[in-house]
């Protein structure tokens, strides 16, 4: 009798060739870890590992593992019974909540063949009888690709390691030998099979397990390992599939989450009411030379429950019953609806797909259409671009490829391309999920390749139900002709109006600011070039010449008149110069910190021009007139001279005021015309609506129409009239209120208050924005210090231990001893500097402590000793300083001292010799002085501003951060009068209190 035989290639066909991609293979292993009640599964991919630059993949979980019998009778057996219907339920660790089983066909484990050529399996089991010994297996998947080879021709080395240890090199070498001998035997029988490469790979696969797991332990807070009583299953795969590296490089290049999007959100924690992830997943990418791997599956990368409920513009949540009818709630912006959506495909029969839950959030595509502020909209928008879509979860585990924006399984974009306004929804603007269970939705069957559900009747039903739901929502709530679109249309119109008004205002202010900046820049260039002084000097020469010419006129009256005219023309020309160099601050526009600083500098410089250039010119003209008249013996009537001066000035001011009045009247007239246009448009719109309704009524035959239909028409026409009247009335009332407020403010303040109010509000907003930017940078710096402290603490501890071990080894080798001494000496020097970070970490010392002058002196000596010696700087301390003490956080005081001393060392380099730094103290403050270049007077206030620095390449953050930190502790950092013998003195004031 004949028997069916199984070729070895069946394993390759059911595993590597069956799975859609490497991400699907990883998800299969995630599922196996989930079924083994693992709390964590971690994947580490090392690129360019080994001599050939091949990849190395490590996959670890902390599940209940496999016993020797499990490994032999289940893991190495194809098509084992589905875990979901097994006669004996799987082991459940004590205290763990029961988990639905995800495995079905007993072939998912073969997906590992897609991840790399050969695999070392390490697994330790926990069962009701206790912890089992470690089981080790070694598989080369290339053997299963050889044509003509039967499964029984391939032997899998399996060993058991006792004592809670990992397999040693002898055990691994024995397993390699057994697998190599199997491969050699196959080569001898099938010489054309290309087994030689497999033999070479087996021989070269020699992982140092203690080094591998020892290194991983240094990179994790909670290390996944199999030592002692730790359980789980680990896979070491080498060489890894080169497609993994290509996919990661493509994702990095395109910034599209092309690799990680299939792995994110594996365990449902967002879309269920009280869901929490059963298992945490991790994938770290290690490039050559990386000290820390890049985490690709950080939970914050995926959507959050808060984003779904509180940040989406629209939100649907509900359930579909066994007949396909939806019942739930819909939020359109901030208006809530309870809705029922019928589906006509049931025909009184229960659906094959079964009941399920569905919810999703929707975010409008433009910032001008959303309720979210920009700082919330843009991060969520970025997530949607990478991860937007409708996901499917079964029993809390994600089903691929649903949720991938490139797999539009509901044809949302296909319909949208036919009419965006008609069908409304865009797949990438949605984030939500269909929540299924194996119990209620058993007819939905996954494809063997794990690329979605089989397209049977159940799948077609669930797809039709969801498409019907989206069509209904678009028609009823988001389409212009919908029965419930008033909330969407009104809210969206309001958001657009506000956005447009804000945009107009910002555009107007930007234009004013741009012109103002150009005017200040022009003024600065003219002053720097000395143009005002040159123009006044030229004007003085012309005036002198005209007065000299007037003095030569024989007729005394004509001569006096010419002198007065020359003086008036000179004063008039001076007025033009004053006007030219006077810049008006734009009304109603906030300047911001930088522009305000420029304006303050202009005010100071303009005052200098007035006092040093313009006013002296007036006085000189008057003196010149008197001197010329006296020399030529010309009598000048002072009354006539004064009257002419007053008359000329009055005419000039009347002209300026008349121009301003004309502009104000023109603006008022334009405003009145605008208001008239708005009111007329409202009246015409209402009249047009009335005529349209009258025309519809005249065209309608009411004689045979049902009363219900007549009432429906009446309600629709009444709603049209009410809506058009309400919309225009609200706009007119808003315009009236705005004009009334403006008029009231104008009456109360002679026209100054409205612009000042707007300006004050704008300045407050700009100040808050600038403060937020500064605070954000401070947060980043604080986090950086915390990370550095954490990383240094862990790394230096390991290095210190390794150096101690090296010292013990060096005692047995005279040749190694000098090298050890050199390393130890340099490390101790480095370690001393790294210890200085300790006081900067406030979290290590939450309470203020007493810091005396000796502590500060010792701290600075340790930190700056090399620089002080290298730059030949003497650091002096007074007795008062040594005896002084201060109660504060070390993380507040020490950075301030460091910054002041560091700046002093920098600037002391600019003097040739005799460089000194002094520490002094009294009851009020600590003083740090140096004899370097003095600080210019106009820099005293700016030196503590963020971004200000006179250093080449300086960032201007040190003194700014120090001053801010001290202020938070009721202390202050100031520049004060230099102490005797010094040119610069900084004071750290102990307690500013109410000062």
C-alpha cells in the first residue's frame, strides 16, 4: 500500500514562502509570546554584524516557555492542533488573567524561517510542577529548501542544560557538529544541492551567549534573560534576512514608518473602553557603533486614548448587533448625537460575521477647520500621515494588514476621489478600530499567509456594514443636503471665519512690523554713517551763507527781513530733518522682545540726536543771526521775528492735523459704507429666500398631498427663513457690538485706548509665546542632564568594575601592568569630573542643604584645576568667603558659580599676565571678581538675556539659565560695581525677598 511522504520543502513552503513579509513573521512570534502569557517581547536587530557585515537578530520573551516534551512534540511538529481548540487548555501562570488564544493552524512558528537562515532556540518552561531545565535547539532553515529531501532526513540537535545556566561553548559546539554532520550527509547524497554554503554558515555561527546577554543587560532596566528561574523563549538568528535592513533604511529615508507601522499597536490599549496592553513589544535597531539602540515601538509613537476621545474633531463609538444594525453615539465637533444606522443586507437573518464594536476619531485636514490649537493639531496630523486608518483587533490583538494606510480595505479613498465633499471621509484622517472576538466572530478566518481575512461571506458582510455606516454618516451629518448637517456647517463656518480673521490680522500686523523694522534699520544705518550730523553741518553752512548775504543788503528793513527769512528756512529745514529721523511706533501692534529692544535703542539714539545735534543747531542759528546783525549794524525786530516763527509753526501743525483728520474721516466713511453694504446684503438675502420659498409654494400642488408631507415642507421653509435671518442677524449684532465698543473707548480716551488695548493684548500673547519657547528649551536641557546623569551612572559603574577586574589580571602579567596603571589613572581623572555632575541633579537632593565657602572653593578647584594651571590664573578666596554659608539647592548654586568662573576664564585670556579670580562674601551676597576686560555699561542689562553673548560661537544660555534658576529660589545674579583691584564683579544675592 502506498503512503504520502512529506518533502522537507513543505516546511519552507508553509513558513518562509507563506508569510507575506518580515513584519508578519515578527507578529507571529509576538502572538506566540502572547499565548505563552509573556508580559514583554523584545526584538534587537544588529546591522552589519560580524566579519561579513551580516545582520544578527535576537528575539526574547518572558512567557511560560516550552518543556523538552513541548519542543519535541509540538514545536518540531507541523500542523499541531489549534491552541484554541486543544483538548487540554494551555498552562496559565498563577495570578494571570486568562488570555484568548491567537494560534490556529500550528504553522505560525515556521515564520521564523523568513527572519534568517539559522536559529538557536533557548527556552525555559514554567509549569505547575515548577521551573524546568533550559531546552536548546539549533535549526538551519536552508536545509528545508533542498529539493528531493524528506523531512526525516533532517536532524535537529536538541540539548537540555541544567542548573539554571545558559549553554556553554562545549554544548553549542556539540550541537553545531551534529547539525554539520547532518548537512554533510545530505551533501554526500545530493552533491548538486549547494549544501556547502550551509555547512560554512553552521561552522561560523558561534555566538558568545554570556557576552550577548551581558551586553543586553546593560541596555535594559528590566533585563529579559533565562538565567536562574527566569522563563521564556529566546531566538538568536544569524545571518538575519537582509530585507530587514533594507526596510529599515527605506523607512529612515522616506520617513514613512514603512517598517514599524505593521508592528505598532500590536496589543490593543486605545480603542476599547478599559483596555490595557497585555504584552509590551519592543524593537530596537542597532547600527554599527551605536551605544544605544533606536526604539521603534515606543508606545507614544502610536495613538493614545486621550487623542481618540478628546483631540479628534469628530468621534463615532458604538456596536453593531447580530443583524448588522449599528447603535451608538456620534460627536460632531462639540455636539453629541445618539444614532441608529440600519443595514438592509440582513433580511431578518443573523449575520455570518457576528456582532462587533467599532469606533474611530476623525481629524479635519486643515488647521482652519479644526477645533484643536496648532500645537495639538500638527503632532496628531503627523501621526495620521504615518499611521492613520481603521484597524482590526481580535481579542485585543491586531490583525494585519488592517490599519495600514496603503491597504484601504473599505475603499474610502476610492469613493473620496469621486467627490470629496459628497463622501467626506478620508482614510488617512481617521484613526479607529473594529473590535472582534473569536467567540462572536468565528466565521472570520485569517489567510494562511497572515495578510488579512479570507474574503468569505462573513468578511464581505462586515465590510458592507462598515461601508454603509460611512455612507450614512457622510449623507446625514457632513453633506450639505444632510438632515443633521447644521451643527457641522455652523461650527465649521465659525472656525473658518475666526481663522480667516486671525490670518488677516496677523497679515496686517506682519506688514506693519516689516515696514517698522525697515524704518529702524534705515535709521540705524544713517546714524552709524553719521548722516544726520553731516546734513545739519551742511544746513548750517547754507544758513551762514544766506545770513552773510543778507547782512550786505544796504536797505536795513530788507536786510532784517532776509535775516529772519534765512532763520525761518533753517528752522523749517531742521523740522524736515527731525521728521526724517523720527520713526512712529505702529499702533495696535505688539513688538516682541527683540523688536522692543531695537525700539528702545532707537529712542535712546533719537534723544541723543536731539540733544547733541538738532537742539544745538537751533541755538547756533539764533546766535549766528544775532552776531551777523550786530556786525552789520542791522536792527532785527524781535516781535516780528517771534510772530513769523509762531505763524510758520502753526501753519505746519495745522497742515499735519488736517491730513490726520482727512484720513480719519475717510476711514470712518469707509467703515460706514462697509456696514451699510453688510446690512443691505442681509436684507437682500432674506428677500431672496422669501421669493424662493414663494416660488416653490406656487409650483407645488397641495391638493393631493398628505398632511405629513405638507408639514415637512413647512418645517423646511421655516428653517430656511430662520437660518438666513439668524446668520445675518448674528453678524450684524457682532458688528454693532464691535463698533459700540470702539465708540465708547474713543469717547473715554480721545482715540488712544483701542489701539493700546490691542497692543497690550498682543504684547502679552507674544511674551507668553516667547516664555513658552524658553521654558521648553529649559525642559530639554533639564532632561538632557537627567539622561546624562543616568547613562553616566550606569556606564561608569560597569567601567569601574571592569577596571578592577583588569587590575587583578594585571598582577599576573608584568607586561600588562603599565597599561593598567595608565588606564586606571586616566579613568580616575575622568571619574572625578563626572562626579561633578552629581550636585547638578536636583532629583538626587530634593531638600536645600548648607553649602559653605570651602565647599564652593573645593568644587571649583576640582573642576577648573587644569584650566587654571594651563591659563596661569590665580584663584583667590577671602576669609569672609570661606566662613560664609548659604542654604540652597546644589543644583541651583553650583551651575551659577560654574558659569561665572567659566566666563571669567574665557575673557582673562585676552590680558597678557596677572590673571586673577577672587571669591568674596558678606551678609548680602557672594562676589566673584576678575581683572579681565570690563563689561560695557549697555551690556549690564542684556547679559542675562537668553541668546545674548559676546563670545564667538556663544549660545547665550549659561548666565540666562543661572539667573532664572536663582530667581526661582528667591536669589539673584547681578553685575555690580567692581571690587577694588578688579574690573568685573558678579554678585549672587542671597535672598532678594521683597526687593
